[in-house]
C-alpha cells in the first residue's frame, strides 16, 4: 500500500478526555501484492470546492486526552459531546458519552427519522392526513392541542412534533404510520440497531420516562448526524421558530430551542425535558469559516442540565468554544484526487483516488504545520478498477496522532487494456 503525506495548516481544537473520530469504520480492502505508502500532494487551498462530508458509520473511536490539545470549558451537564460535522464528524470534546441517559423529547429525533424515511420512500405524503386517536389526544406533557375530531396533515404533525414538541402530534404520527405505538416503537428499535446505536432502547415514541428508555450522547451523535445527512430536504423544520395549528393556542407557538432566537447560526435540532432526565438539548450551528468554502457545521449534545436557561447557556458555551478553539481545514475538495495512483494493465496509466465529498479536519490553533497525510494502497495496482471501488486509505495525522482515516475510492473506472498493453506491463513489472 502506498502512503501519501500532506503538510497542512489548521488550528483551534480543544478536547477534554474524549476526542474521537465519528468516522466510518473503514473496511480493509483485500489486495494481492505489496502494500505501499505513497505521499499525497499538498492539500487543497481554501478556495477549493467543498461539500458536506459523508456521515459516519455506526461506530465511533474514542481517543484519550492528548498533550497540546485544548481543554474545554466547564460544562454543567451530566453528559455532553461536541462534534465538528464538517471535519468528518470529528469529536472535539466529550464527557461520559457512553453513560446511559434519559433522552426525554430527544426521542422525537428517531420518530422524525422514521417519518422522513417513510416520506422519502413515498409510503406517506406531506399532504396526507392522519386522524387523532383518544390516546393521542390524552397524551400528557408538551402538546400541539389537536383533538379527536380532527384530520391533520402529516406536515402539520411534523411541525407540531418538532417545533412544539407535541406528544399528541408524535403519537398521531406513530399510529398513522405503523398502526399502533407498539409497532412504531419496534421500528424505532430496529432503526437504532441498523444505525449502530447499540446503547439505545426505545419504549415509546415521544420520550416520557419509562424503564429501559435510555440512550447515550454517542448514540445521539450518530442519530443526529445521520438525520442531517440522510434527510437534508426535511431538516429545515428544525429551524422553525414558531408554529401553531389553526384553532390551537398561539401561546404554545415558540420552539423550545431558545438558541434559535439568540444565535442566528443555530438551525436545529431538539430539546428534551422530564423530571428524571433534566434539561437536554442537541443544537447545531453553521458558520462561515476561513479555509472551509461551504462553512463549518458543529453539533453540541448536552444531557441533564438544571434548567431551560442552563441547557441553552451550556450548549452555547460548547458551540462557541468549538468554533474558537479549533480551526477547520479542507484538505481536498469533493471529487478531488488525494493522489494519482499508477495503475498497470489498464487503458489508462493512472487513476485518481479521492472522495465524493470534501475531506476536512479540525486542529488546535497554531499546530497547522504539524498536519500530514499518508495514502496506503495496493502495489502493484492492476486494472480493471471500477468507479467508486475502494482502492486505498487516507490517514490524516497531527504530529504523531491520527486525526482521521478515510477510505479512498477510484474517481473513475479504468478498464483492462488490450493484450499487447497487458503483456508489456507484465514485462515492466518484472523489473519494477
């Protein structure tokens, strides 16, 4: 395999006990022959095209505190996690990210994920109406104030669930989509397993306290990043500041996420509260940032603060710290080759290895010069190679510490050459 090194500049990255890369658990590709390390060319400049990185796979790799990385501020919460989504879901800071927590209405993120998936698959439509059962009408806690006589559009129920955190709207969606809450909860748990949320168990669709209804900050990070990545056409609902269904109290219209009103860069996601859970919040912000052509998105997850004000203040503190303590640097743009690899017995002699999304990382301020990259790939690399076939791995390091590992794909197909070209390359390989 070949390895390619890239010096890079980055700054500001402060991490507590737990820095991690919520990145895809890269599967090792099988390759015959020698594995070589090839040095990559200099990283892309800030003007290179960028795109939102692909969402991570289900696993996250925890990294202990490292000398030279910033320490986050004191956060008055039972558990928290801060993730730079634009840097491939790199974890900037975390506390007790695998300790079970009650999600309260953060549960509704999974409810929404399943509803959005049904919309995407055309099982339901936004204009379709669902009835309101007696069970939905009588739901305790936060409500949209819909009644059994109503037939409510799916889109209105989504707004009621997200903006007003309506337990009645949530139940109407669950029953309308799956026939019963029990059947819907099974879908939730099945989805959690599929996404790799291995420490999450759902007992209801809305988040009221129930035995075994728990999650972790790590699992909520997986769900939140998947929600943002998988359903970009629907996540705009989380930025709505006010909504009330016609005929219901307008005093109930404000979104519970008060950061939407105080920070113009915040555009989601969800609050949660029960007496047992405390005050929870998952917030995401996107800000313009040097070296990141399409901006920089960070996600903060906070569990178990003492009040509405505290959850907003502590989450805002985390977000601001993430943007100031770390700098995002785009290494390669979308569809840009990290390296041109020599390929043998093919119609072309080289193939570009890269990704369909931009590759970026976050580093502490002042340590950009320590950044390097290395590409590992099979050698010799033989045609044919299919477009999007994994052909190598990019490792990004800050000094001696690995910040990120990304699978590299063939950006174009290389067909097998004719007989004489293959014969010539076979002879050349004898002398290689």
